[in-house]
């Protein structure tokens, strides 16, 4: 259940950070990391895999807040 709260906090925080980033530029500052996309070709199919996480200040703050409140419930 706490993982669901953390994911919800990350999504809401990401949206909040992007919206408020227009007025407060420090809200857009964040981390961008992940695994670059790579392709596996098997002759009959092509598989592309990759993972990128973009976290801003709002994402981290709300994810921690939701995680904190989920432990209280």
C-alpha cells in the first residue's frame, strides 16, 4: 500500500513541479538518470528496452510526504 502512495506522490509532485516551475524556476531543477535505450534484433522481432527517471523537487517532496502519511495510516 505504501508503494502505491509513493507512486501517487511522485506523479502528483511531478505535475506540481512542472506547473510551478513556470513561476519558480528552482522547482524544475532535478535529476535525470536511467538506462539508455538499446535494441535487440532477433530476425522475426525487434525489442527496444530502456528506463529513464526524471525527478524534480516536487516529485521528491510529495513522494516523501505520501510515504510518511502512509506509515501513519
